[in-house]
C-alpha cells in the first residue's frame, strides 16, 4: 500500500497488500477474494506489505487453510482460503 494507491483507489486503510488480480480456479478465487481487496492480516498476523504475505506463505504448503483478514471498500471481513500450488508459467 502506497500513499498514491491509497489516494487513487480511496482505500480507507494505510497498510496492507492490495490484491492486483485473482486467477480463476485458485483457492483465493474460490474463497471469494477479489481484485482491489486489501489484505491486512493472515492467520492473525498483521500484513503491511506484499513482502509480509510472501514471508507468511513461505512456511505453508498446498492444502493448508489460512484465514485472510481483508478490507473491501469500508467493509472489514475474514475469509478462509485453502492454498493450492502456484500457477505454472508454461
């Protein structure tokens, strides 16, 4: 989250990782994560940047279930997401 993103998209939070896209068929898509959501927590751990997400997810495996704390517009909510494998770049 940068001040420019916060102003451009009128986010009401100043920290978090903005979801730039969601790939169809992934655990995130199936759970209801949408482009433009802001991830502010994973399993209760505060998320301030995309690097925080990478750090948290690096210790998890496909099939693990996580709880994302999200902001969408002015709504704060949580979603359970079952992790899959990273999409291949073929």
